[in-house]
C-alpha cells in the first residue's frame, strides 16, 4: 500500500524530471547536429558561385560556419 501512495505522491516529480531529461537530450541533439551547418555551407557556396555574394562576405561567413562545425565536433568529442 505504501508503494502505491509513494508512486502517487512522487509521480509529478518523476514526470518533471522525465520532461527535463527529454528537453536536455533534444537540445543536445540539436546543438550537435552537423547536417544543418553542412547545409548552410552548401547554400553559402551556391550563393558565391551564382555571384550573389562577394569574396569577402563568402570568406567571413565560411569562417563562422567552419568555427561552428569545429565547436560541434569538439563538443561531441568531450562527451
């Protein structure tokens, strides 16, 4: 009987912890998703090849994206 009462009383807390864990996992997965950075690099390259952006803009944006990609890989390595 005590087991059932404990489950009833602790279920809101357990649910909150479960939700927090799911949110944490989802945020981690989104933060370490390399495919989005690759897509942005491809889009940037297409803009450059179609002469929509100049050399300076391309190099600046490419550097930002490559830094982001490196940070993601380092984060994955550390985990």
